């Protein structure tokens, strides 16, 4: 699995927000830093299937790591 569809991404976000008690506060600065990183390159995600679901992590480093 190399990417998440919009439906799967919404499901992942729902699970993560629920785990945090139903609310996640993100500052404008954090949001803009994530959208427009200083190095000009957005971080990709490494998505792996596991025996019980999926694992999502930030793929930092070279583009091949995504």
C-alpha cells in the first residue's frame, strides 16, 4: 500500500482524533509549517500493511524512502 485514498485518510484521522479524546488543537504556525516546509519539500508517508491493520509513519530523507 503506497497511499491512502481520501476515504481511508478520513478514517485514519477519525481514529487518531478519537484516541486524543475527540479534539486535536493545531496552531496556525504548525499547520503552515506542515503545508509549506522550510526546505521546500513536503514529508511523505510510509504506509505499511500489518497483520492487524496499517502503520503510517513520516517518510523523511530521500524521495525513495516514500
